[in-house]
C-alpha cells in the first residue's frame, strides 16, 4: 500500500532536515496531515508544501498525496477546574 510507504520512507522522501522536525500523522483521500514540532517549522512547511508534494510524488507515485494539512504543536489548555465562566476573564476588568 502506498500510504504505508509515505510513512515508512518519510525521511528519504522529504529529507532528513524536514523529517527531524515534522512527522506524518494521517493520509486520507489524498490529504496528508503533518505535525510539526514548532510553529516556525509549521510555517516553513506551509511555504515548502508544493515542493514536498512533488518530492513525495516522485518517490511513491503521483496522486498519492494531493494536498497537505500542516499543524503546529498543540497549545496547553489554561482552562482548569470544574467551573468555567465564558468570556475574556479578568483581563477585561482593567482600564
């Protein structure tokens, strides 16, 4: 299956530098979801998206990856405790 080749040969397909900072998560209906380890790398991957799709197509075949969805790291949730009030919180009480 070609999708397993994308995951198995990721470093060879996109290069060691990119593979060190980004990992493929899912491949469904031609859309490859990639998780970057920083927001800077996520931005860089968005700029290189066309080149990366061309490299992957050259390695595993055309049409396997048609588009990419790139996510940066997930932010921590500041919402703690069982009670939460909607709105901006204490910020809107100053000034």
